[in-house]
C-alpha cells in the first residue's frame, strides 16, 4: 500500500522566498529519511519552496486564472512530502510518528488510490494511466 506523508509546517504559508533552514534540523530529518530508505519503504521525497514562490491556477469562472503566491486565504500549506510503500495504514502512522518534526509541524497521511480500488468502468476510462506515470 502506498501512502503519502504530507508535512504541514504551521506558519509556512507566510514564509519568505529566502526562508532559512536550520542545519541541525536538516541533519535530523536526513537521518529519518535514511531510516525510511534503509527499511525499504521510501519511494520518493521532496521539500517544497514556500507559497510566496508558488502560483495557483483556479477555474471558478470556467477560464484559468493565475494567482501568484503568497495566498492570503491559506491557513495550512505543504512544506514537503514522502511517498512510502508499507503494509498498512498503521505502519504508515508508525513511520510518521518517528519523524523528528518540531512542535509547529503536522504530518497528514493519505493512502494513494490504486486502480484496483475502482470499479471496472472507471478502470476502463483510465486505461493507460500506469504508462503515464513512467
């Protein structure tokens, strides 16, 4: 089962483009990342620049509208993610609990949808999806 662990650093929604990282925290996180890799559960991981460097494309009017970050209405934003492959939701939670997160960070765990989760007509409509990911 694949799960995405989403890091939500509280306050990151207003972080400046040149946000500075604490080397000690980065080292602790790298040890955690290595543990995920050594356990054979890590698929991929990345950190994300703050929303001040991002953009959103919305379609409320039926036409795409681009809004540059930061986003005033954002209360929680993603700071990064891990994609892991584990046997259960409980195992994903156990890995998240091992993260050296600070008191202002939250990890949201979401299971990745698999084609086998859907009825045959949806699987047929999504034919070729697996090839797109490669």
